C-alpha cells in the first residue's frame, strides 16, 4: 500500500514538473519570437513644413441685401385702375407701376388751372394799369395774391395726383403684385417689392475683439451655401457702436453680384487681413489632439540594427496659432524642412518605422509633387 502511494506521488510530481517546464519553455519561445520580430512598416503620407505667405482672415456669416431694395406701398387711398407690371419684370426708373383712380383730383385740377389762368390775366391787367397810373397799389397787390393762391392750389392738386400715380424710384426687378384691378386700397398698402441686385450689400457681425482688425475699404469674400456662388467686395461701413446685448459690431460690405446672389440669402463671409511672410503653416489633418496637448509626427532618418538607413516617426508636441481654411499655423515645435505626417497617424507610435507614399496625400501640394515624381520616373529611359 505504501509503495503504491509513493509511486502515485512520484508520478504526480513528474506530470506537474512537465507541465511547468512546458509552460516556461513556451513563454520563453514566445518572448524570444516577439523580441526578434520586427514591427511592420507603416505607410504614411507627409507634408513638408516650409515658410509660406500667410493670408489670415476672419470667418463669419452674413445676410445678403440688394444694393437698392424697397417694399413699395401706396401713398393715398383709392381704387386700383391699372397695374402695368408682371412679376419679375425689369423696370426702369420712373416707369409707371400702379395707377389709382384720380378722376376727382383731375377734375379739381382742371378747375384750379382755369382759376390760375384767370388770376394771371387779372394780374397782367393790374400791372398794366399800375404802369399807366390809373390803378391803385392795393388792386395790384390783391391780383398778385390771387395769382399766388391759384398757383399753390394747382401745385397741391398736382401733388395729390402724383400720390395716385406710383412710379419706380430706381431701376430694378419688380416682385409679385400684391394688389388687383378694382381693389380699394388704403394709404400704406404694400403692392410690390423692387430690388436692384446688380450690386449686393452684405451685413455681418464681428466680436468686439475682431472689430478693431477691420476698416473701411478692406477686402471681403462671400460664398453662398446654395449653388456655390462666390463674390469679392469691400467693406463700406462699420457701425460706430457695440450692441450692448450681443457684444457684436455690425459691418456692411458691398460686392458685385456675379449672378446667383439673392436678397435675404445666407452667406459665409471671409474678411481678408494683411498677408504675412515666413509663417510655418500645415494642413490641419497633421495635428492630433489629446489630454496631453497637440502633437504631430515628424519623419526623420535613422539606422536599424544592421546599420541600414530607415525612416522613423517621432511624436512632437507643438503650439498652434491661427487657422485659415484648411491650414493651421505652427508657432512652436516644427522647423522648416520637417516632414510631417498628414495621413496614417492612427497606426503610428513614437519610433515606428514608416514608408512615405504621397500619392494619396490629403495635402494637394504633396500629392501633386508625388504625381510629378511618378510621371518623371515613367518617362525616364530604361537603363541598358
């Protein structure tokens, strides 16, 4: 019995020792395999840092207004007798747009003109008699007063008739008629809108920190969300006060309408600031942000264990500056000539071996350079 027990213990020790030894051997082999295995090469694209001409700008939004635009309203009450325009007609300054019944005023005007003619005749007779000395000064003064009163009456009636004959105050495009023939309208009734869109105005707002950076005559570029219409212009007015509620300053710019801009339209506005030379700027895609800060990967030459030249990525923390479109200013951390990774960062770690392929770079300049390099290599004569 004791012999069997001893044999079982020995067998158990042998099995346990074998399992432990196998596990130790396996772990050693796995560790050795990974220690000797070279990490895969990561394919990336890069942008070369270089001083550029930085054209900063202020991005904001605004609304389009016609260079001249007004909602037309009636000046006097009456019945509409004529609407000589259709929607979207091009009308010239002074063209008749609406005629309100003026028969009563016309009759009164004819009567007043007759009275004026009589008063002028009597004035001429009184002047002639005064010269011959057969009329008193009082008679002449009465005739003069009567003529003046008659002229005023005629002018008043003519003005009243003008309020019922409505014309275009400027040339432009007329809108949809808001009144119909035979309709009775009161003073102030809107009857159409008139817009001259040859030149457009753009109203937008800037913060009180941005407002000192702009001035009258400064260039602006506006872009529409619909139709991708773009136009250039300049600032023509700056509100001399800051809105107490929004803390914003209203700015107005004037732009030539290339066609496609409509009053009331939403626009993206870029105020062009003075250009600066020697600024290091890169595509915003090169920057990776984390809790530790902003960083980029810079590709630098190195050597492997066998002494062969390789490319390695090194993570560098940077200080960012202004942004303009797709570019961001690099204030600190990147020098001119550095090759900065702009695509493939999610596969990288500091010290990773990389291969540069700029044929699919998001940076247009790098992609263009890569394409030209490939074309040159394809056109080169083959070596004999």
